[in-house]
């Protein structure tokens, strides 16, 4: 099975590299973004608990991340130019990719997801050391708000008749406002290369729309079950944003 996955992954890399091969040279940012595309995809499929496609994406991530690691010492992705520990970050991410791959091989979805999440944590720490903040950091702040919101009211509990009292409703309203502010901030964090990206702007608007629908339901004193369903829509839209641009 692993050999088959490697062959599929190799084909995927070749397919992705085809149009780029015509270019004389890719910039460090382009090399980095290609790796991040596969990190996001692996994270998405791990979240969905699809071990086979997760493993394929991790294998491709390993190859594309190695291209980042192979960049000359004086050529780094722009967000990490001033990170004093960048060589260690490269090594740490490589180890986490291997750990995620091993976890996927043993069908341990929780460990796979955790290893992939740590990659995001390590890269965020590297950006902080470099004194930089990118679109991914804005997405991480939005994710934290959405994760907290999702923990307050769950669909499964509400289906079983869990209480949704005024205190919990007020907490959900407050957290929803935090989500709204974080979603609005995404617009201001769009990097220049993506400034004209209509798909990105549409996804941000889709997230804002789902938050506004949740706020409307809260204002109309919708049931806990209806609020849980609206929160699920917010979370789904977050994942669509993350998968494409996170």
C-alpha cells in the first residue's frame, strides 16, 4: 500500500511541477507555498479521518518540504528571513512530517492531526521570531475563535436534549463576536500576491455570512439545536478557507 501511495504522490508532484518547470526559477516563496498547499490538504484529510489520502498528501508534503530545505542559505521564504533558528525549524518540520506519516500508516488519525498541527505551530513560532505576521497568522487567530465557539454548543449534545440556557447563549454571543472580528481582520491580512484573488475574497465573505446568520439566530433566540447547526456551518466554512489559503 505504501509503495502505491508513493507512486501516486510522485505523480501528483510531477503534475504540480509541470507548469512550473517552464519557469527559469521559482522564488523561495513559491517553493514554500507549494509545500504549504500539501500541508493544508493533509491537515484537511486528516480532519476528515481519511487515512489513505492523508498519507498521500503527507508523502507529497515530504517531497515539497525538502525543496524548501534545499534552498540556498541566503534564499528563504520572505516571512522567515530574520528567523535566527530557521535551520532548526526546517529540521523540526521534517521530523514532524515523518511522525505524521508514521501515524497515518498505523491509522492513528488523532496523532496524525496533532503532528500536522504542530507543523503550523512551529512555523508560526518562526514567524514570531522573524518579527513577521502573515495571512496564516490571521487564519490561526480565526481558527482559535471558531474552535472555542464549536466547544460551547455541540450538535450531538443538543440532539440529546442538552440545556441551552441564557448564560450559555450569552457566552456564545460573545464568542461569535470574537469570530466576526477575526473574520473581518482576514481582509486586511491578504498578502499582495493574493490581492486580486476573487476566490479568497468570496471565501472570506462566505465565512462572514455564516457568522452573521449565527448572530441572527442568536438574536431571534433560536433553539440550542439550531444554534449548534449554525456553528457547524461556521466551522465548515473555516475549513474551506484553511484548505485553500490557511
